[in-house]
C-alpha cells in the first residue's frame, strides 16, 4: 500500500511536470480524442507533445509489457494513473482500436513476430487500426461472412466487401475476418487476418450517418494480397479470436459511453441553464425525476463496473458479462442524450446556422449519433442472447 | 473500499446460506402464516442465529457483540432474504439495537444490548403513523411533561415484531407541529407499561407487525434515548443504516425468485420445447439479471460507505433502496408471469416473494421517494 502511495505521488509529480498546461481541463467530445496513425492531424500541437511524452514511458498502454513498449504497470498502478489523469483533468494521450481491441488480442494470441511488429507502433500512436468484421450480408450473423481468402503460396488473395468500417478512411491497418474454407460449417472456415490498408486493391468509400458526419465506410477488397504470416491464431480457427476481440470491444464501448467521456457540461449545469427553477429546485418535477433516475442508474452502473474490476483476477480477459456492460452503458448514453434534448427543448433542434450555439448543435448531433450505440459492436438484442445463453445457461 | 467479499465474508455467506437452506425452507413461512402464529417467527432459530454470532454482529464487543460492520451483516441478511426468513433482524438488530448502540446511555446499553446479543431480548422501534408514509418527522404522538417524567399518547402502526418485543422505542413529539423537524424525542417503553395496547396486524407479507396505541403512558427520564427534542437526526441515521440491511434482504429475495424462475425456464415444456428457448422470455430474463447485478453493486457500496463514514453514504442508501425496490418487484412480477398459472397459486412460492417485495418496497421509502431525496441531496 505504501508503495502505491509513493507511486501516486511520483505519478502526479511527473504528470504535472510533463503534461502540456494547455491540455489541463480540456474536455474532448466523443471521437475527438487523439486516434494517432499516419493521417493524424493535430489541431492543438500540444496533443502531439502529450502523446509523445506519454508513449515514451509506455503510458499510452500502461498495463502492456515493457518489451513491447508498454508501461508494465500492475492493475493497481494503472488504476492510480487513471485516477491521477482524471484528477488533473487531462485527456487520454491516445485512443483507438489498436489500444482497446487488436492490441489485447495480439498480446494473447499473436506470434512473437506479430507482437514485436505491431504493438510498439500502437503504443506510439504511429499506426491506426480499423475493424473489418461486418459485411452487407453479415451483421448480427457475423459468422456468415463471405469475403473470400484463397491461399497462393505465402499469400492469401482476398476478394469481398466490408461495410460500416469505422474510420477505414483514416486507418493504416485493418484486422479482418475472411472465409478460408467455404465448405466447412460457417464458424469453422473463418480466419483472422491483419491487412495493410495501403495494399493494392483496397478501396474505401465513406458513408454519411444520420448525424451528418461520416465516421464509417464501405471497404472493397479486390485481389488484395496478405502474407500468411499475418494470420492471427490458426487458419480456419479465427472465430474464437473474433469473439474474444468482441469482448474487448464491448468493454471499450461500455466504458466510453457508460462512464461518460466527452462531457462538456454536467447534466445539472444544463438543467440550470435551460430550466425554470423554484428556488434551488427544478420546477419541472417530471424532468427532475428523470434526471435523478439517470444519475442514480449511472452510478449503479459505474459501481458495477468497479465491482467487476475488483473481482477480476489479474490478467483475466473480459467474459460474457461484457455484454451486460455493453447494453447498459450504451442505453445510459442514449438516455443521457434524450434527457439533454428534453432539457434544452427547442434549442436542441438546430442542425446548423444562426440562432444555435455550437454546444447546442452538438446536442442535436450527439443525440442522433447515440442511436447507433446499441447497434455498433453487436446489437443489444445480440447481447441479450449472449447473456441468456452464456451467463444464465438458457437453452437454444 | 473494494466491492468484493473478504475471505471471512465469503465464509459467513456460505455458513448463512447452508443454515437457511437446512433450517428455513419457505414452507416454514407458509406454516407460520397459516397458523396465524402469535409470534410470527421461531424463537428457537433466533437463539441459534444468536449462537452463530449473527445477532451481535453490529453490537460492540463491550456488550458481548462482535463490533463488526454492515458489510459483514448484509451477507447474512441476504441469505435470510433468499428464503424469506422472518426472524427479527429488522426490529431488534437494525432498528432497536442500533438506536441504543448509537445513542443509548451506558446504563441503557448495559440493560438491553447483552440480552439482544444472546437472542433473548426483542426490541423494536415504533416510528410509523397512519399518515406519516415515509416521513419520519411526521409524528402526531405527543409526549407531555409530567414532573420529571413524560406522558405519551398516540398511535403507531405496523410496528415490526410489536407483539413480541420486550420493549418499544417510540418517537413522540415533545414540542412543535406534526411536521416540524425539531421537537421529536425517542422513548423506551417496556411492553407491560400501563396504557400501552399492542394489537397484532395482519399484513400481506404475513410478517408479524402490530398496532401500538399509547394512552397516557408514563416514561421515566432514564428511558429517554438521546437528547430531548433532537430525536430526528438520530432516528434518520438509524433508519438509513437499517435500510441497507433491508436492501440486503431484498437482494436475497430477488436473487432467489430469479433463480427459481430460471430453473422453471429450463424444465417447463410447451410446443414441444423448453420455454427457456423462447426469445421473448430470454431477453427479459437477461434484463432482470442486469437489474439484480446493479442492485447488488449499490447495496455493497452503501454498506461499505456507511461503515467507512463516507459522506456519500446517505446518497448511496437512496441509490440502493431505489434500485432494490424496483428490482425486487420486477423480479417477483416477472417470476409470476414466467411461471404462468402455477405462479398465481397460493400453493406456489412465487406469491410469497411478490408480497414481501411490496412490503419491503414500502418500508423506509419507495423508489420514487428515494429519487426525490437524491435530487434534494444534490441541490436540485
Ligand atoms: C456507428 C457504427 C459503427 C460501426 N463500426 C463498425 C466497424 O468499425 N467495423 C465493423 O465491422 N462493423 C461496424 N459496425 C457494424 C455493426 O457491428 C453492425 O451494424 C451490427 O453488428 C448489426 O448488424 P446489421 O447492421 O447487419 O443489423 P442486422 O444484423 O441486420 O440486425 C437488424 C435488427 O435485427 C436484430 N436481430 C438480428 N439478429 C437477431 C437475433 N438473433 N435475435 C434478435 N434480434 C436480432 C438486430 O438486433 C437489429 O435490431 C458499426 C455500426 C455502427 C452503427
């Protein structure tokens, strides 16, 4: 315990000395973090400095082993680091699918060569990753995917189409699922591959969302060559890895949305700004109750994620309970967005132009974007199926 | 404070669950109800629970107890809640025992606490009146000075274990109007005090409660608990702590009815298949699972915060009670629905859980009341 307190003191001192002052108290909107990669842009150059100093210590991936560039911290130390970052109101130096999805998968299933090749670049934010799972005909029923990979010597030749690929246009590498044995049962002929997006035959077309932004794409793959050494795990046995990655993804989505990054103002501040008050109290009792209920549910959710973390034996990867966090965390975010829109009233109806503050326009778009939370990463219905089967043991 | 059980708590939980499974099937509650048992629980089991050390968990070692915390007691209460055991933890341990522990004089503690720890003395608190709902300060029972003594008149309702209690601690107004926050005082009254009438009430959950009427009941100054006129903060604190214990009981109850329902989904067949294959039921079961998990986190956090004296603890009590109230009712309603017709029969246990859920919901404030309190605590 004493050691941890020393660690806390030293961490704070180091952060105070090295974090760019301009970043203190900066609140990032969802998706506004530093995603890294070759195409990264830095509207605030201090974000780049921040990434570099943190990556140097491996603190962009605090719990990864030092030989792959990580921080080598214990769970308790990593928790302290998170707390200290929060206390100083510092944004995370780096976010993205490398840190939260493919990195943990490579640590568990990757070859030594794959780890040495990819993990340090993720830690330093040099390479940005995207996820090539969904296809036009394979969404919830992911295992029915059709993108073909045919072996030719040391390479696979890939043909097919991925869809809803978030940020494919900004990414350098993709981890993807392909069919290597079309004759086998659908779960058995799938292989998990790593693909350089700069390979000839990769074409990316952005798709516009209801919120007006274009965070995801269609990805067309025509005779793309991927070296066989880029297979993670075994050929035709990619489904196990695909599912393990989904657990990491769900945990990531749950914590991103459920515990609230990117909040410019608190709900209470919004309420004070837009709603009539009766002395201290909000005059609209119905909204007051919705707000209390939301806040209480959000706290119960946070306590439950804390409890899961406290209970997790060191190093245990997330299990089927990540489905619960995915459902609840995303629904909480949707409820929060609904509530904000209700609080702001007609000021939450702006799309662009005069008469609406920037913050108000963000409300509209964040609300629209939040509808996707219960779809991306596997829909809520699919998560409920997983809980019913894997946690409750209900029959098929 | 970590939201996990310590090794000692794991062991305690296991012992309690084994004990409850062996000695306290739900059929026992049914038998107590059907015979309109005048005690409403088993004195013998209570004595055994005391011998196991459970009754004295919260009471300081100086009075024979273990001096442990709510985080320890709740694992026992959860086990008891699983089988709806009606033994008098709420009245004697969570309310009466806690009031004396927190505010009793040395003489009062010496007089009552060792008997409680031994499982011999039953003590209760009479705080509720016909129009008070969840408001502890809405008290019409009056205490008027009579020389150095007091004379109490009024009526208290649904007093837990009222008919067996050796003494009752009664909230009464020594000054002010029926809703004033000040002017409340707590009085300890032995059951044989002249002017005290205790009449059994039959509530939907069949737990023993009583109507208590006071007609010029004389109380000596030695039996005043805590400061005169300042009883409300004390009573609120004790009720908030007791709420955590009640929530643990609720957690046990909702977990058990849920387990029973899951077992039924895995055995009952219709249309040639197990009903647990129907997605309409699966998804609802999965949602119920989440609600119970969230309730559990809130109860564990509230107990740990109360033990640690964390200033957040009151808000966490509201969180735990709101969650448990909603989740227990939902678990019981869904339990009956998913059992179909059999769930509606008195012969089946599901109804016992629904009835207990309703009563527990309305003890110490329902979900809406606690949400309103949360808003007030946070300045809106
Ligand atoms: C914002 C966003 C970002 C995304 N990013 C990525 C990405 O980066 N990479 C990637 O590969 N994919 C991504 N996706 C795709 C996402 O994973 C899929 O949209 C999702 O898995 C659902 O598949 P679908 O769209 O084909 O819907 P469908 O599977 O067709 O589902 C339609 C409806 O049917 C329901 N349904 C389907 N099957 C069942 C069942 N068995 N039981 C009950 N109900 C069922 C679903 O719940 C849903 O309500 C993203 C999606 C969104 C919205």
